[in-house]
């Protein structure tokens, strides 16, 4: 029997429309907008100014704290300005605007397609290179990778888990990456194992990607300590705590980190980025992004430079379909609606989903009928309807008491609610408020 997590979960229609589509490189745009905050933690501090020339791979933003990440130019050209720009959150934040001129790369970057399997590097050198390259979690959370690789005192990693579930409907960027860059993913996994001093790694893949499972299993036979595990197709299988439960049958307690059960979890895209950073000296300047939707002419998986406007991806996929109702950054479950197609691709941009007006239209909200479906499907074992009520009435004490900060924002509750209640919308609002209260209390 295929393994899965033990609490909650759903199985929405998969709609993997771009599965089987090879990675298509997208040419750099005329201008990129590179946000200085593309990660959890403190925004990077700009180290360039208006008029400065840059190359592909030049450092343009320096990590500004322990939980922060370097930012690099994804193009060559000249800095036109440093100003606020819209990002995927809908807020205006500091960004570096670069006018593109040619495509000159930093000479230290190995641009060849030659696969590099071995390199004499220590664990410390691996972490240092990851830090310098600005690698963050590419599954969406964008947590700086070097921080995850340096557990707090008293904690010790026992196993590395590579999240290759890609449980979000529609998205296929990770699936395609595994098929086309399997050796690089496995080498990146080996480097991560070495960095945290473990001898075992498991790559967890949902069973709806049988070709990727068989491909990586065949390749992994030549990599010591790496197992490729097929998992039940069940959303949100790619949730960090759910994946740990599925693979090693350990549950992370409320408020605790995965390292508390001996696990370090990294996304499969992050493993590939680590390979490029360590073996090719390439910073995180591009990523794979799925552009999809039932009305999209050419649903695709693009390799895109960071900072490219979303509109360029939509154009490459055949343009915006007539009758579009909403454009989502990410997938339909955890993604958020974009307010403009000028929003740039960032390190955490996994997909662009285009929904028709009919698909995007919300049904009228009705009164809660106390059916408890939302409770049954919640993978964190919390009560979504109680948390929505607490947020509605600004009862932050009740919200905190009922573990609102444990919510992983997977959207299973909203998806399953027969009364069409926007449970996740309210919980996100309340979670942000309660986390702010907790920070103030600690300060």
C-alpha cells in the first residue's frame, strides 16, 4: 500500500494539462524587475545604484540578516532605477529595475551542459556556496536554504527528505524537472546529504508521476543512500509536516520544526538549484514555471529568468484567453490572485494559472451547517470553522488557543465546504494578526 499522511487530506481534480511538455527556455525580456524580498525573512539590501552595469549572475542584493538571502541579476544591462514595484502579494515593495543589454554572464559561471557528478567540497563549503548563490526553498515557502542546513544547537538531522510530490493541481514544473534533470537532482540531493551529515535521503513523489518515479529509481541505483518512494496521490502530500508523516511516520508537534523529529525537508527544485550553485557556480537567477489553464492555447513549462513580467509568460503560452476571470500565481489551492500581469517572476513563482470567469466565480456564502467536513479534511487537525468565527469577531485569544498559527493554508477546508464559506480567507487574515500579536508579546 502506498504511504500517505494520517490526518485529513482531499483529492481534487489533478488537471495536469502541461504534463509531458518539455522545458522551454524563455528569452530575457527588455526589462526585469527584481524584488529585494523574494524569501522569508529580512529583504536583501541593494548593493547597486542607478546607472550601474550588471552581468548575468552579478550580486545586486546582499542578505540582510541571518534569515535572508542574496539576490543576483538574471540579465546583463544597466540598472535603470531602484523603486517600489508590485509583487505577487499585491503590495508594492523595493525592487531593482534593470534594462537588458545583450546577455553577458559572470565568467565564474559554468554555462556548459556538461554534467558534473563529483567535486571535492566539504559540508561547510557546500553551505557557503548555497548562501552565496541565494538559494531558497523553491516549493513556495522560499525559506533561505542555508538556514535549514544549520540546525539549532542540540538538534541533529537523521534523514533528508526531498519533496517531489507536486500535489498542487495543474502544476508540472517539478515533474518535468525530474524527467529532464534527474542526474542533477540526485547530485544536488547528495550534496545536501553531505551538508547536514546524513547517510539517508528519500525522494517522495506522488504516484501520479509514474514516469518520474521509475526514471529516478533507475538513476538512484548509482547514488548511495538515496531512495525514491512512491506516495499516495493525496493533497496536500507536499506539505512539509504531511510529507514527514508519510515517509518516516513521525508527526511534528504544534509549533515545532521538522528538525525536532530528525528531518530536513528540501524541494526537488531546490536540490537542482543546489547542484547548479555548487557544481556550476551558478546563483539562483532562473527557475521552471508552469503556465496553464483549461483555455490556455499552449500550456507549458518555461525556464524563466527571475524578474520577467508574468505577461511575457502568458504571451509565450498563446496569450490571455477570452473570458479570463482570474490569474493565479501558483496553483488553485494555495495560489493567490494576481492584480497585474506586470508582476515579476520571483524565486517562489511555481506557476501561473489562468481561470475562466465561470471557474473564478465564487458561489454565494451560506450559513455553516455544522457538517464538520472542514474538520475531517484538515491535515493539521484543527477546526477551520472555529478559526473563521474567531477571526470574524476579532477574538484573537480564541484563535490562538485553537492553533491558528498551525494552519498551512492548504485550502482543503474551503474546497470541501458545502456552504461555500471562505474559510481560508478568514484564517489567513486571523493567522497574520495572531502572529503579529505573538511577535509583539515576545519583543
